[in-house]
């Protein structure tokens, strides 16, 4: 069930990303972040959230014996795709907190 939710989220997010890239281009995705203070705030919130995810991902991967670097690089390059793919390929999809 957990993997199904992660897979559904990944597919939905990929479709949304593809539509955004098709419509606005790669740089267009980031352009709206600088058109207003509200856009900049949403972008800053995304950066903060991804930094927290990167910290968690680093600790979780090290704890279970996985190399964290591919997932950290994927997150920096692809945003939310990195953590989603990490969770999808993790033995237990959702770790206990």
C-alpha cells in the first residue's frame, strides 16, 4: 500500500512536471518564483523543505547502510524526484520515526 501511494505520487508529479516543462520550459519553472514576494516565499519554502529532506535522507541512508550520495545529488538536480525514488527503492518504503 505504501509503495502504491509513493508510486502514484511519483507518476502524478512526473506528469505535472512534464506539463510545466512543455508549457513554460525549464527556466520558466523558476521564473515565477521571482515575479512577486509570494512566489519568492513559496520558492524559499521549497528550498527549506528540501534541505530538511536532504538531512533526513542522509541520516536514514547511512543508518540502513545505503550510499546517500546518489539520492542527495538526485534531489539537488531533480527536486522532489530524488526523495520519492529513494523511498520507492527503500526496502521498507516508509521508515519508522
